[in-house]
C-alpha cells in the first residue's frame, strides 16, 4: 500500500488522504461496479494505491443502501485501516421507515444511523454527513441528535452537504451554543467538521460563500463531482464517446451542454505541461487549503490508480491565472 499525503479535515483531529474514493458508482446499474465483484476490485485497487477514505451514502446504488452494503462487504477485515464517510437525509422512499419529510429530525437520524451501521457491517462511522439541508427541522435538533451519536461512539465526526454559506454559519453558531462536551469547538457541542459541495474547475460557485465560510470556521471541504462526472478527464474531447462511460450511458445532457471550447483549451493546457486533465483537475482543487480530500468516483481499478497519483502536479501562479481564464470563477 502506498502512502498518500494527509490533510486535516478542517480543524478537526481527523486526518484524511488527499485523494479519497466517492462510492456512488457502487451498485449503480450499468456500471462494472454494479456487482460485488466489480465493487471489490475497485476497493482493492483503491486501498493498494493508498486511497483509504471512502465516501458513500444510504441513497447510493440501484436501491437505497446497496452502495453501503457493497462497500461494507469489500472492506470486511480491513475496517481499522480505512475511513468510512456516509450520509443520510435524501428521500429513500421508505427504506429507512416513514420520514414525514423531516430527515434531519432526531427520530429519523437515529434510525438512519442504525440502518447504515448495519449495512456497512461496522460499529462506527468515521464521518456522518447530512446529505442536504432539511428545511423541516431546526438545525439545533439535528446537531443534538448527531451529538448523541458521537457520545454513543457510533459516529466519530459529523459533516454537512449542499449547505449554503448562511447555513454553514448558522450551524456553526448553533453548535457553539449548545453546551455539549463532545466536539472540537472547546465550548459547544459536536460541530460539523466538513462540507461536501459540488466544486470543480467547471463549477466554482462554492468560491462565493461556502469556501470563505469553511475557511473562517475551520471546516474541511470535500468537493463532489470534482471531475464533473468525467468531463474533466479529457476522455470525451474530440467527440470521443467511450462505451459504458457515465455521460454516454446516463447523463447525455451534460455532453450536449458542455463548454467544449474551454475543454479543448484545457486539453492543450495539459498537453503543454505534460500532465493529464485529471492531474490538473485534482491538483487545482488541492491548491485550496480548505479542500481536505478529493473524493472522485471511479468505476475501474485503473481509474482509481491514476487518480491516486493525480495530486502531484504543482501549478505556478501563471498556470493558475491561465486556468482562471479558461474556467472563470
Ligand atoms: N453530497 C452530494 O450531494 C453528492 C453528489 C454527487 C456525488 N457525491 C459524492 O462525490 C463523489 C464524486 O462525485 P462523482 O463520482 O459523482 O463525480 P466525479 O468524481 O466528477 O466523476 C466520476 C466519474 O468520472 C470518471 N472517472 C473517474 N476517474 C477517471 C479517470 N482517471 N479516467 C477517466 N474517467 C474517470 C468515472 O466515469 P465512468 O463512469 O465513465 O467510468 C467516474 O464515474 C461521489 O462518488 C459521491 O461519493 C456527493
């Protein structure tokens, strides 16, 4: 197993490798990772390459819970060597019982956590994330329920996903005021230590509010769609449409609307520097100190092996300025 550099997840004590593996392909219909065999081959390759941080969710897979089950099975016997992040809070259409549209509620969270632990075949979740804001439940109730899970030893750290800037600030201040003893703020209850939001060279909206909030509050950012579903790997440029690839099989509309002129320029930029598009997509994200780990998804072992090397390019100030021109903020 090779070693990847580690970064702290915000100002928490948790260190994560700079490259993780997003697991929303596990159990996804039409992928090679749809089966236990394909999923295990991918996880084995990841661990061999030093990618020991796995991000899943109870919602991922052809049916709710399938990605968690495949991940748990693939990690059996290696639990102590890896970090598992999962999420709750999307509509599972009853798979976690009736939710009354309040999936940040104490009632729902306890049940969702128990179900995820069971499916993952583990006694603890390293990072438990609220997948999306729950407008029906006050954030203090959500934080208090998560605090209880931390105190019970079922969850180590908690994070949020798809929060807006004001929601990041609101949750931080509520956590500071809840008066619990667990957590990292010194005075408050368990606080969110990570933010998982869409962020890539092609999607820079996060830089407006969430990134500054993450910096201010010491929250580690875990960008999702860091490769824009594969568009930023270069494999679709020049009209290429690889068989079985995600954009060809399920997200054709992204191919129809992609900014091809910018992507062609990006390809030239990478060739001139002797690096791959994926190298630049990863390394650019990691120039942001707020970003703790790039959790790209993958379907094949060779992809995850490549991604495990993709953090090594060091851009100059001129490189960064040119990337800003190609993909304006
Ligand atoms: N919190 C949220 O709301 C949310 C939303 C979406 C995702 N996520 C999380 O973020 C993770 C990352 O997002 P994502 O997987 O959807 O998007 P992504 O990382 O932008 O793209 C992943 C896709 O890129 C392709 N790929 C990856 N490495 C490659 C390589 N080296 N060469 C060529 N192609 C490569 C694979 O496509 P093929 O399938 O074509 O092989 C893979 O399925 C997810 O797995 C999930 O854990 C979170």
